[in-house]
């Protein structure tokens, strides 16, 4: 078990290439923009579905009278 942690630490320190601060900022901006776009798409779908279901319920409600 000790050998496993020793090798894991060695790999993290010597073999992993960590991003620079500029690369990290760039990736963060990409993730934020993608998240906003995804949220807007989900909002549009939600509002569309709400309006569609409202129209269906209104139509079916008037047929029953």
C-alpha cells in the first residue's frame, strides 16, 4: 500500500503536465460560455414546452364543455 501512494505521488509530481495559468483561464472561459449556452437552450425548451402544454390543456378543456 505504501508503494502505491509513493508511485502515485511520483507520477503527480514528475509525470503530469499541469496547465499554465493562461491555459487554465482559457479553459474556464470556455466552460462558462458553454454552461450559459446550455442554460439558455434548456430555458427555451422549458418555456416552449410550458406554452405547448398550456395550449393543449386549453384546447382539451374547451372540448369537454
